[in-house]
C-alpha cells in the first residue's frame, strides 16, 4: 500500500481486508478477494470481476463507509488504483450529502474528460476533494457499454486526509534522446502542475541531484553538462509541493545515451571457414559528425590493433570460433563497436616435430606435422643456418618428412622450424645439441677386411638402434644379407669385391631416425709365396688350389657387386 504524504484521518488497506466497503449495482461486478486477473502486482484487493473481463451493459458501485468531514478544512479522498477499461466504458467518483449522488472532480481533472477511460498501466495515486458536511457518502461507479470489455478497475488502498493530498502532476516537454552530440549540454524541460504550488523540481542521476530552474508558469528547465561517449544516462525527475512528491516516470527510469556511431556491414573477405593466422575483414565507415582517426579491431571483445581505412587483416593465435568487431577511434573518443561477426578460424600450426632435436654433425630424418598446413608437393621447410634439408617428402596435407644434414659448426641451442604453406609461414620449435653428445658407432668388428673377403660385421652403437635398418653401401663392400638388431648391437653380412680399392669404406645404416656411418678398412689381397711347404698345407699343390679358390670367390663378389 502507498503511504500518502498528507496526514491521514482514515486509512483503508484493501490488501488486508474489505474494510467494510460495500459493493452494489446492476449487475454488481465489484468483489474483494484474491486477484486472478488484472494487475499482476496485486494479490488481494477490491476489483471488478477478479477472475476475468468486465461484463457488458453494467453499472457497478463500490461505496465507502459514511464519512463526517464537518470538522475538516480540506477533506480529500486519496485512492491507490489501477484500471484497464474497454472502449466506451467509464469510471467516476461520486458523493452524496443528502441530495443524491453527484460526480466529483479529481484535483487535476479526469484524463478522459468526463471520467476515467483507457488504462493506467500501473498503480497510481488519485486525489478527489470531498464536500465538507456531517454526512458524506462516497462511491466509485463503473459503467460498461455493450461493446469491448477490459480487465476492469482495482483498488490497493485509500485514505481520507485533511489537507493537500495531491502531488504535482509532471509532464515532460523536452527530454534528451540518444545523440552523437558529445559536447552537450543536454536539456530537460517539464511541466509541473500542482493544486497548491510546486516548490522544487530535481533531476536525479544516481545519487546526484541537479535542480530545475523555473521558467515561469508551470515550466521548469535543467541542463546536464558534457557526457563521455558510450555513456547511458538513467534518470528520474522529482517534483514536490512541500507535502507530496511526484516522479517521472512513475515506474523505472528515463534514459538517453551519448555515443559515437559504430561501423556497419562488417564481413570477411571470403565466406565460410577461415584458414590462416589472420582474417581479412572489411566494413562500412561510421556516419558521425565527429572525425574518425582510426578503426580498432576487436577479437572476443579485446582490442588487438588499429589502423586507417575500412579493411584490415586481423590476427588470431589459435584454431577456434571468434567474435570479431570493429569500432572507430574519433577525435572525441572511442565509438560504439559494430555488430558481432562470428567466424570459425583454422590457424595453421605445427603440433609435432619428431625428433625435436639433433646434434652438430648429425644426419637425421625429422617428421613435422600439424593442423591447417594443407601441404602440396612444392612445400618447403627450413631449420635455419647450419642445417641442410637434403630431402623433403610430403606424406599428406598435414605431414612432411625431411632428411637433415647438420653441420659440425651448427650453432647449439633453440631455433625455429619454418614451413612455407599456401596460407603463410608456420613456425615450430627445434634445437641443436652439442655434437660431442651425438649417438655414434662405438666399434666395428672385424675392422679390417681383405679384397674378396666375406664376413659378418658386428657393429656396436652408443645408443639403441631406433628401428629396422636400411643399408647403403659403396659397391666395394656389399651387404649380402639383411642386418639383425639386438639393442645397440647390429650384425650384418658383407662381401668385399676382389677389386675393391684399398682403404676405408663407409657403410651407411638408416634406422628411420638417424643415418649412422660404419667404416671398415679394406686391404689388398697378397698371394702366398711359392714353394713354401713348411706350414703343413701340402706344398705347391695347396698353393694352386688356394689361388683357384680366391679367384672363384672374387668372381662371385664381382657378380654380387654388379647386381
């Protein structure tokens, strides 16, 4: 229930009881009880047809207990009411001092001219001056026609007061609207009418008050100085006559906004899913009286850069869905952001480099894979200075393998892997370690072979072999059977060509990760001296057989080398 500003003589709270008011009429529509239709903020009270629409062609009355106003100076009935009437329906207040019922006029008159018409939209307080007499009957009367119906007339409370019960009646004349005028001032003008006199009108913003200045008559004016762009101003206007207070709006707040216009028509240069570490965007420049100095680019609400013009390439750092916006930076401040443009972006990235390191002097095979690479046959990869990419193989759109030769003097430390993709360069991490720690061949046994020899080499590495072994020989020392691996030990059967050059020969071993080099020494075959019979091998006839055996073996080695 609203508490009235004037001191009440009698108070009726209809949310608690009917207060002995009496319903009547033909047919009667006034009821007290739970409100099932009508104002949602009223649970219990007086109303017409509490559960539905008003009846057609009805005259219904609600009469207050008989009043004695003879000792009062300015008796006034203050009613807290809400109504929504059908077209053609009429509500009035009436009084009877013994000569029959006559119409009463509210302090500021009826909005509908001859009575209440239309709707209030919310509960409001209405003040009705009463006659001064020992016996005064007061009632509310609702007359409905045969056309449209409404939810009716409802009461939350009422009061009989002696004195001024009517707050000033506020009507806005000039109010600020949303504007790009950042300089101000912002003008408020209202009409404040009172049955006695309006003593003050204030503009209330937050906890601050700005006084309106009387312009003569009922007109009052206030000005609000400069407001920063992007500011929404919520306000209430308050008017008082010294005893009662009125507000505009009666519920909530009025508001206006000072802004600088946003760019429009933000769109990506290409439709659909975006691929790359940046997104090309274009937009229409904002229409504003202020000068645009630059446009800021926002990703998920965060400014990531700015520049001139109406197009830009906006960076992103990972694959995902992003909200893009742009806004102007004006000479007067920052403007509103554009509507959000949501795009799915696939950012090319390197997710794996395996192995992620090599040693100075190393020869390794490295696999590089990632997302959004879309590699083609011409894809190129670089590992920086001191590392030669000997061979590149594109496995699929997201993976490539590279064979690297790391120089002995390659700088030790972290460096970048750079792949040139159709959507720009993509960078990953790699490092070079000290060559002194490089995995290597510890021993080759036997380390020396003779022209025409066939032997099984046992090769011991400083670290376990990574996988199956592929061999590459020089044609003089030929692998004649597949290698076998046991941890860090490898055995391989080789044959030496009879005409193999004397000296060191390299056997290259590829375990899928690293290229190892095993070296063996080849010595010239020397025929045994003729006539030497003191070795127990049968004299000269043994020498003839030995020469034949070596020649046959050399011929087999030559055939193997040729194939």
